[in-house]
C-alpha cells in the first residue's frame, strides 16, 4: 500500500527526501520564538532541507502543576502565524481540545495531536474538519498496527492529509523504547510516517516533578530512523537546552543541528 503525496504549505510529503519538523518544545517568549525560527530557517536554506517550524502554545500534560505551560492558544497561534507568513515557512503546534482546532487552523498549516490524545475521536474529527493537514502522534501505549485504526478514523472524516508520528513506547516505569520495526510496519500499511527523535528519548516523570531524558541519544535514533525509511523527522531544538522551560533534557542544541541535518541527508541518500 502507499499514500498519495501531498504538500503542507511548501513542504512535500512523500517526496524523494524526508522533510523536517524543527523548533523548540514551547513558546517560551515571542522574542525567543522568532530567534529560533529565523535561525532554523537560515540553517534550512543552507542545507537545502524542507522544514516546518514547531512550537507549542500550551504544554497541557506537564508532570507537575507548577511547570511552565505557555501563552495559550490565541496568543500562541498568533505568534506562529506571523512567523510563518514573514519567513515563508509552514508552522505547526499541538492542540488539546476540539475547540482549539479552529483557533489553531486560522494560523498554522499542520495541526498536531499529542500522543496521549491520539484515540480521542472528537479531537481527531475536529482537526480533520478544519481542512488542515493533521499529524497524529502514536500513543506510548499503542502497538504499531494500532495506528491503522487512527488512519481509518481520519479517512472517515474525509482527511487524507494526515501523518503518523512514532515517539517511543512505554517500557516499564519512567522509560520509553523505540522499536525501529514499527517504522517499517506502519509505512507498509501505506501511512506517511514521521519519527520523533527527541520525545523518543524522554524518561517520563524521571526527575520526580519533571520529565527527564537522554538527549545525547536523539541524534543516534534519528540516524537509525532515516536509514530505516521515514517520510519526515521531528526534532525539538533549543539554543540553550539546559535552561529550557520545557523538556530541556531531550532537546538538541541549536549549535549542533546543522551538522546533524547534513549527516541525516547523507544517510538518506546512501540508504535509498
């Protein structure tokens, strides 16, 4: 089985090379979002990749009640929309409720469904009915072929422009593991597959009141995923991960991302 290629803004899905979803975990401040977006756009232009800028307006599933969340849907989506228009790049963000789908769809090109919510039928339907492309993250609790049921829901809502993202599977307490076979199996079902290299190295709740992670492994898993065969890579990037307000231990330092992208492109060409 295969899917018909489509575009998210100017970014081709199902083209000859994978595209990249890059950006910080959270919209920490408006100035920070612009700084990161401009830096990543310059890197994308130098390396010749297609990329979608990502940042979350609300980290609604944080471990602790005291954790930073973000500016909220109205302000966050305004910022993302302005970044997308000025820089000429597609943008994406998470939505958590059906009501947020329409708010986000006015400003962003790709709606992202968090892994914890991937089976929420009303949320999937609301996202599908906006007419925007939808990226559904595979739940940490799902087997690879369970994503076929998600795909069937999206198609039943007349949405053909959707993606499935692998982001690791729960492996005991405070740990995730990535089974690279899942990328092959899901792709074999005709689904466009993204690999989330940074959330796959999380240790959920591993720091007690916050999520930990093994950020140094994110580039390792990204290289393996590209060699296995994926349609896109999702990587959170931060200029100062040690002081990030969300998911710092998992994000790739901005200073390292260009070299990693060059290596991933080379691996793609060597393995396909």
